[in-house]
């Protein structure tokens, strides 16, 4: 009888510990900084290909828009989803090593992106997400421009929609990230 109780206790303890670990795995902190150099130090080596540099360079010509970059580990080239505002409408372009394709953006998503960009209150704030168990399988980079200037950047190794922070701008950025992520697979 004592052996059964001990075995049950061990199983119960292990079960509780594994549940605790799975909860901890989801805990993430979003760090914000106004120091562009600090943020750039995190992103400077994520991709050194000519494609990456060319797309970033071309993005400097966009007045208002979003660049979303997704890189899977083991791949040399990442995937770009770029939203560009022209005449109060958003256009989407997907770029990768072997692809350059325009995609129609529905009106709901177009308005959402334009609205969220307009409502970001604190320009020149950069965010990066650190989780207890960061996956190195993916890199997600989001760059947002307004009036010809980069107003925010966001970097993460995990795609997470939920946010625990009460930062309104961060919620807006995550809304833009959600739309960008969805269009990156279209």
C-alpha cells in the first residue's frame, strides 16, 4: 500500500511540475527601447543576403507602410510581406528569393493597418520579445513607417498574438503583426 501511495505521489508531483513548466514556457517579456543602436544590435546578423539588404533599401522609399520579415531556421532566405499605402489604400507585395507577387488587401485589413499606424502615439520605440523558452526556429521582424520615417520595429522568435502588457502602442503593433503574418502565407 505504501508503495502505491509513493508511486502516486511521484506521478502527481511530476504531473504538477510539467504543468508548471508548460505555463512558464509561455511567459514572455516584451522589452521596449528608444535606443535604435540597441535594437539594431539584435537584428544586424539575422540575414546578410543581398535580397534582404535590397528589400530593406527599397523599403526606405515607402512613405507609409509595413515590412514583415519571416525567416525559418535552416533557410538562407527569408520571406517578406510589404504593405504600402498609396492614395489611402494598402497594397501588399510578397517577396522571396523566387517570388515577387502582388496580393490584394481586403478593405477591412487595409483600414486596420492604416488605422493602427495612425494611432501609434509614441514614435521611435522599438520592441523585442524575450520568452523563457525562445524558439530559434523562426525570426519575425516588423518595421512600421509613417510620414517617411520608421516609427516602430518589433522582433520576436515566436509568433504570439496574446499580449499581457497594457501598452496601447504595443497592442496596435501586434494587430499589424497579426495581419502581416496572415498575409505572409497567402
